[in-house]
C-alpha cells in the first residue's frame, strides 16, 4: 500500500515538473498557406498589387502583367492569420513605400508581441503557424540553407531577428510580411490601427 502511494506521489511530482518545463504555445491550425480562388461579392473590391513582400515562393499576391488580381473584403473584423490591406504609415520610415500595403495579422489588440531568434511569441507563448518564423520565399532558416542558394548573401544570423516586447493598443493589430526579407512589418511602423485597414484578403479573383 505504501509503495503504491509513494509511486503515485512520484508520478504526480514528475507530471508537475514536466508541465512546468513545457513551452507554452499558441497554434493557428485554421489559416492555410494556399490562396483560394474566389468570386467577387457585393462587399468586395479588387486590387492589383505591385509588391512582393507576401511572396512565399510563387509570387503570391504580386500582380504579374495584371493577370493576378486579389479580392479584398470590406470588413473591420480580423483574426490572427488574416492578410489585411491597409494604408501604409509611410511617414515613420525613411524610404519610399506604397500608399497601401498587405500584411499578415500575428498580434491582436491587447496582446504583447516579441521576436526571439526570428520566432514570433505572443504573450510569452510561441506562435505555431506557417507564418510565425522569419522566412525567405516561404522557407525558414533550415529549409533555406538546405536548398543551398549559392547566389544569396543571406546568412543564418539574418534569420535570427529579435524584437523587444511590443504591447498592442486597443483597436490595433501587429502585422508582418510573409517574406520578412522583402517587406516591412509593425516592427518598423508600429501596430496598425483598425481605422487604417480597408479590409482583408479573400483570395485571387476567379476568372472565367
């Protein structure tokens, strides 16, 4: 009886210790990398986008010769993983940027966002999603260097980007580019207020 009781106590202690050492995570299992073909609706508009900051390897959302158009839904409701279309706060950086920009929501109002070695953390929890690490053409550091892209001067150190914790104000969102090397993020211009967001991406317009 005593041996069984002692064994149970040890199991409880080990379980508690293991739980304390496990890293806490936030998972986005709903947002998918694939871009859907969608039809225009009454509450949508179409854009031709001329920048490659959202490119994950297939010129995503970049209108090539006007052949690829993106459907934006007019809305003020956003969740983590959404790609939003917003007025770019160009006065806060030193080089020319477009009037409107695409970015992916990683942080929501009231949350605290931090980058550690190129990984996004939300309220001290690691974000698990295909867009949660610093990437180039959709590849994280290990995948990128496994490809042995000889013409690139990117180093492993370039992937290990840090950012001190940023508290997101009410009615604002923290956004990043899918290709961190080709775009800017809220690290550069701050959280984006909902008033500056015109809507969110639904997908590519379906052609007939």
